[in-house]
C-alpha cells in the first residue's frame, strides 16, 4: 500500500470535483493546482497551493507553461525506494507527488465545434499528458486519475485502505491512463493527416471508444465488441434485444444501401450483409412491399432499412413478418408504438447518420487492409452508352439504380430491376454466369409480371458473351456493366445483334 500525502490536480472538465476534494481533505492530502482548477478549488472552499508558488516559477507563455517543471516531474517520477532518487529530491528540496488527477484540454470537442486551425492547435494539451504519462510510468509509487468517472473508484480505494492505494489499483489506472494519452495523440495525428490530405501515412493510428462488449462475435465461441471513433454511435436503438456482432454487420450494410438512395426515399432489405430487395418507389408502403417481393423468403429474419421517417401504415406492414431489425430516419410516435409491440424487435433511428469520409478496414494476421468507402453518388457522366439502341431517360435512371445496388452485393453480383425496384439478385458466386442464373431464378420464382423492360446490372465486366446472352434470353433488354474486358467488343456486338441496350460504367464497383 502507498500512502497518499500530496496530490496535483489539473482538470479541464471539473465535473464532480467537489466530491473528490472532500475525500482528499478527509485524509489530509495536500493539494497542488494551477490556473482555472486552482480557482475552482478555492471557490469550493478547499485549501490548495498554486503550482507557481510550489515551483517558484510563474506561469508563462499565456499559460502554455505551468506544470512543465523539474519540481513537478521529479516528484512524480522519483522511485520511492531508490536511494539515489531520494538524495536528488533532498538536494533540490523537491517533494514527492503521490496522486495525479488530470484530464486534458478538449481537443476532440474543439474539432467538432470549429475549423479554426489556430483554436484547434491551442487545444492541444502538453503539460497534462506529460504528467499523466509520468505518473502512469511510475505506477509502482504514484496513482493517476484521468477521468471523473474514476473518482468513485478512487474514493472507495482510499476508504478501504485509509488514505492509501493498492498496487493492483495503481496498475489498472496506469493502463487506462496510457489508453487515454494514446487516444488523445491519435486524434491529433489524425487531424494533421486529414488537413494535409495524407490518407495513407507511414504510421496509421486506429482509435476508438468502446461502445459496448457484445455477447459474442460472429459465432458463440468468438469474443466481440464494437468501438466508435466518436464518443458514441450515430445510430440510436429505441427498442429490442441487445444488438449482436452479426446485427451490426448487417445494419452497416443496410445503411450503406439505404443512405445511397434518393433523399427520404426507398427501402432496402438485407440478409447476411447482402441486399435481398430494394425499391425507391415514392410511396413508403409500396417501396417496402416491392422490396419484400423481390425475395420474401430471404427477407424473413432480415433487416429492413427505410430511408425515410417510418409512419403508421409502414409500421403495420413491417409487423406482418418476422424481422430482426427495423431502421428508419426517425419514427412517428404511433408507428413506434406499433413496432414496439414486438418486444425483441430491434428498432434503430438512423436520422443523425451521415455517410461521408468513411474508411473500410479489414484486419487479419496482425495486418490491416485500409481503403476509402465506395459511396460516390452516380451521375449520367459516369456512364457511356455503347450500343446502337439508346435508352430513354427512364430506362437510364433504372439502369443507374440497379448499378448502384449492385455495388453493395457481394461479388460476383448481378441485379435485375424494373421500375426502380430489384426483381432478382444473384450474389457471392465465383462464376458470374452462376450469379446470372440465380438472379433469373429468383425473378421467375417471385415475380408475376411480364419480361418487358427488365434491365440488368453487373458489378464487373462480362468476361464472355455467355453471361449477357443468358440475361437476354431471360427477357433482359438493357444491361449496365463496367468496361475493361478484352472481349468488350464482342459484348457490344452481341448487344447490337439482339437490339439490347448496353451501357458501360467508367469505373468498376466490386465488393468482395
């Protein structure tokens, strides 16, 4: 046990400061502080020695230098059982500091509030992290507290050991302190890389806040947790059981699709991270019904993401089948009441979520694959009509809709569509021809419409004519695909021979 005789407190966030000061007073712990913290402690009616009086050096450089002093850092870093260290302290008339309570300038909050570079720079804390790192390094002798949420733990520890702390507690606080400084430094490094547009620096720092530990990972024998680079997720669970690892994976896939649809329009249904039905019909209920009709069997137990505020009529339709998750850009109160009748149904409000500046990370074997997300909004300029038969504006819009959905389907991907609604999806096949056959079979199984004006989208080029030939034989009269095959001319020739509209994308949109 280490008796605490002297503490240094320097906190920007002064939440619950009064609570910890009462405990320190009870155990007659001397308090040193500076700046605004010193003023607050005095205001609360507690004794406190100002850092400048303690060190004999005034605060300088507009407060940039306060605690960066040998008397402070020697008091923190000295090993209590080291005779040489004791001799140095005695020689310089330095005293041991046993407890550091420090939290940092609000760099992250400042980033969220302003783009003023000078203001952001001034909110990079130097003295605070330096003291925290010193105390965390010397945890064998010093206790370090970096968050007001740790105050209760410290108070209980001091009560239990009558003003002392245990080595186990100090080690735990040290571990959390180094996580705090690492996170803080990662935020700063990320900011500088961002403003310099250095997307792939020599050293990449990945940081996040624990949102929650999950029951398990992809399978019960795997452990899982979810982290966020912000303080909390931008989606909010309103009802239902705890979200699982697989739920989150499907939710993110569904949101990528639904947020790519026109503003406040459309429904996407996802199962195992693959879309099994999407529609951008302007009527809310119809967009859901049409999306469901694409593959109602796969949709069972799936996730529905509505790119609009869910109303009563839509909620009544959603409640007709078993779903794991329903996502909306907000919910009308009566719609929420209807959906909540199913206690286990997870209801997610994604109205505050924006899909921008996303990075995709895949990690295996202690290595990371990092890339920007494929969320670019399409326009007609991204495509080239290469067939003699030209699409009208309605057909071209339908083709671009299908191609947009195609990039969210695991490759090889084929999407059949009609009237801005998917009517058949083939996914995840090593053979593009097999994906064509799956999409056609789905269409024939669940659609009772004629084969007129059916269009098809492929996420990559057709390497042989057999793929597009299979689609045309099934009634497809317009195809959109990326160019780049050595047989592009053969594909164009086939399209012209059969009177098929063929549109090439200037870029590939493949999803493994």
